[in-house]
């Protein structure tokens, strides 16, 4: 799976997979080859400050 897009798009994709497959955990890996460190760190920050809170706010469906 490739997750690319805004925090809202990433959240929607994770929730969609949860609905389809019942996944309760998601492991994400970021490739840093050629990516500036500030961009890499910004991606991690967005996952923690935007995506995770949205996922936690969703009611459990399984």
C-alpha cells in the first residue's frame, strides 16, 4: 500500500481499509532517500498531529 496525500486523504484511506479488511493496526514506513530532513520530519509531525487524532476520534466499528 502507498499512502500519499493530505492528512485528510491519509486518514480516509486508513479508515477505508479498516472498513474493508477490519485492520486494527497500521504500520507506516517512510522512505528518506532523497527527501530533505525537514520534509521527512514534517511528514512525521503531520501523522502525529493531524492523522492520529482524526483516527482516534472515529467511533470503533469492529
